[in-house]
């Protein structure tokens, strides 16, 4: 960068959620001078306490707003200023079980919200737009094979269907308008700040309180787990070096059946397997996901740095050393932190 080049501002949507907040922490560490504008609606999954350590940084701006509302997106873009802008789009309804209960919020945020954001960013002009999607858009695998970027989309849940729809909207913006977007499709993440409705933090939290660990069906569904820091570094690589219009699969070659993970967590916590409770299966439960991330490795030189054997104990230690965070999320008290700053709601 020469002396006259203005460093880009980053607009992050959903930066108060699990992966978004980890990404904002990574930016603070690796790009400490970058201006970061975080647009987040603070749904149940958004938690400003995830960003507590970054409070008071003049170059980190939080904008409370909804990506479905053009006026909120315009406010966030105004906060970005007029210089070069890069966008990383995390904001979404993200939990499969909730989408089975009610699909509409998923269509609103994941589909409508993504289109509102795309339109506003296109009108504003951006250097790069990274759309953070998921391996679940590819559907379910049998016992062999892996998802590549060319695997046809076959989503099975309202969540994954809404994410696939958003991927198509991004693709259409690239194809029709030459919009400079990349799409990433990552496997299951785990690590700090994950809302304890998802498998790994739920099991850690329940085991810590000697509560039952609900395993769906036979527990033999397989997910390909990636430590959240690796995912955030992959997104950085796509932001910096990804080719517009390309899809990048991100994964860790870290396939485990759910039951094995639950047993591992119990072992690491020194808790008995009698806490495991097999419960009714999730309707339409995808059997297996596995990601071929060789394009990321080949084109962008990205590789995961953590495997399950090191990062699962790290993750458990993080939850053990943040009992207050976990307790406040489990009790709902984390919402008070929001209310203190933005008024009761
Ligand atoms: P999360 O549910 O923890 O966080 C979502 C964030 O988006 C929250 O802060 C929430 O307040 C915000 N949000 C929701 N609706 C909004 C709206 N209408 N306007 C503005 N903000 C809104 O999700 P996550 O697990 O961090 O996932 C982030 C992204 O990564 C999602 O797009 C998800 O599909 C994708 N992804 C997640 C995983 C995973 O394992 N968690 C894996 C692959 C891809
Ligand atoms: O209590 C549980 N018991 C159980 O057996 C929960 C919450 C889950 N499970 C199973 C279902 C899945 O096979 O564990 C596996 C993982 O479940 P989730 O944590 O709900 O994740 P998943 O449905 O695989 O989706 C996740 O990965 C891809 C994220 O929630 C998505 O946002 C992401 O796109």
C-alpha cells in the first residue's frame, strides 16, 4: 500500500453472533487500524458481551439494525464513510431446529435481508462482498464422497433452503450486475462464543451442570468440524485474494459422528456416559456432511491450523473459564447488557 492509499473499511453483518464476533476479534488482532462497522439486529443469537473486550475502540462502530430494512442498511453504510469498502455478510438465522419450528424468519433474514443488503451495497459500490454460506446447501451425503463447489445444491431444511436461496441471489448479482462477490460454504464450526443451542456448547453446558445430553436418533450423523478461528482466517483469505464470482468450500477434514463427540466431551470433563440420553430424531436430519476444501488450499493457500484433538479441549477450557458468559446466556441475562446500552425492549 502506498502513502496515498486509503485502507478499506469493513462492514460486517451479524458481528455480534458466534462466527461474526470471532471474526471481529480476528480483525482487531490482525488489522488493528482497520475501521470496522458491525451491523447487527441483536436477535436472541446476538450478544454484545461477545465484543466486550473491544468496547471503546474508536475504529470499531456498532450499528444496531436489521438487514431486512433498507433504512438500517443505509445507516450502516453511512457509518462506513465514502472510502473503499469491503463487506462480510454473516447475519442470518442459523439454527436448523428453529427453522423446523418456523421457517418464515429464515426466509425474511436469510433471503430478503440478503437481497436488501446486496442492492444497497451495489448502489454504494464495494471492493469485495463475501457471502458466508454453509455446506448444508449441498444436502446430505452417504457413507462416502465429499461436497465440492460443483456439487448441485439440494438443501433439506428450511434453514439450508433459505441459505441456498441467498447463495443464488448473490450468484445472480455477480452474473447480472458484475457485483464483486464471493460465496463461502463452510462446515460445522465450534469454539468460543457459540450460542449453547448448538451441539458442542450445549453438551459442554449440560454436562457441566450434570444435566442430560440429548442425542438425536442413533447419534451416528456425521459432521465435519472446523475450529472457528480457522473459518475466520479462511474468510480473510477470500476477502483478500478470492476471485469475484467464485464459490469456496471451507472445511477441516474432521469428520466425527455426534455420539463420538458427546462421549469425548464427557471424557474430557470427567463426567459419566450415563448422562447421554437418546431422544427423538430431528425431522429430515441430514446424515453426513464432508467438505472438499482443496480449492481454498490450492488457490488461496489456506489450510486449517487446528484439529479436533487440540481445539476441542481448547473450546472446553474456554467455556470453563467463562462461566459467567455461559450462565448469562443460559439464563437470558445477557439481554440486560443490550438493554443497558440501547434501552429496555
Ligand atoms: P449466529 O446465529 O450465532 O449469529 C447470527 C448473528 O446475526 C446474530 O448476531 C444475530 O443477531 C444477527 N442477525 C440475525 N438476523 C439479523 C438481521 N435480520 N439483521 C441483522 N443481524 C441479524 O450465527 P453463526 O453461527 O455465527 O453463523 C454466522 C453465519 O455463518 C451464518 O450466515 C451461517 O449460516 C453461517 N455458517 C455457520 C456455521 C456454524 O457452524 N455456526 C457453519 C457454516 C456457515
Ligand atoms: O441437542 C442436540 N443433539 C444432537 O444430537 C443438538 C442441538 C444437535 N444434535 C445433532 C444434530 C446434528 O447432527 O448434532 C449435529 C449438529 O447439530 P447443530 O449443532 O444443530 O448443527 P447443524 O444442524 O449441523 O448446523 C450447523 O452447522 C452448519 C449450524 O447450526 C449451521 O448454522 C451451519 O450452517
